[in-house]
């Protein structure tokens, strides 16, 4: 049975795992979020009532 012969598929398997373990994690770890959250002082906000025009 030819499907039990691992010779043609073993190189493809090893190459795909080499790509998954070397290239993809470096690209994922290099991702930088565009908007870093900044700390906001809650005491500086003045909350007032809304004046609805009706």
C-alpha cells in the first residue's frame, strides 16, 4: 500500500512544522497594538447635569 510509505510526506511534514515553529511565532510576537491605553486621572473630570432643550 503506497499510503503507508512516509517517504514523500515526511519532508513536507517537517518543513511545515519548521515554518510553524520559527516564522509564525516571531510574526505574532512582533505585533504591536496601535493604541496603547493611557491612565486617566478620575479626579480631573467634572460631571455636571445635562441640559436637555425640551
